[in-house]
C-alpha cells in the first residue's frame, strides 16, 4: 500500500500516549506501515561502547497520525522551447 505521508512531512499524533504532539517525519517504513516522528515515542537505549544512555525516537503506526502539512515537492522547471512561427 502506498503511504501518503512522506519523509519531511509534518504530522500530528491522534492516538496513544503522545496524543496531540506534532513533529516532522524522520523515516517511513512502508512494509510495516510505521513511521518515526521527531519528538514522539522517545526511547532510552544503552550504548554499550560508551556506557551512556541514548534517547532515540521509536516508530508509531501510520494510522495513529494525521497529516498536517505535506512535504514540499522539488519541482523541476523545464525551459519551454520557443517554436518559430512560420509567417509567409
């Protein structure tokens, strides 16, 4: 299924413990229909190499967010060729 939410879009969480928060989409996983939103579902993980606690965003399901603003498309402008009109 093709998802309407893309990386860089702004979404609002409508269900779950982070209900009401807004943020931009960091990553999209279309196979599992899950997305990562900036500042939503913060998880604490232990970095064993540096022995530090690291906070990262977890994924939430696609159905628990509402699209607020779509990511802007980078449109390419094509130069139109001027056709010479043939006047007799």
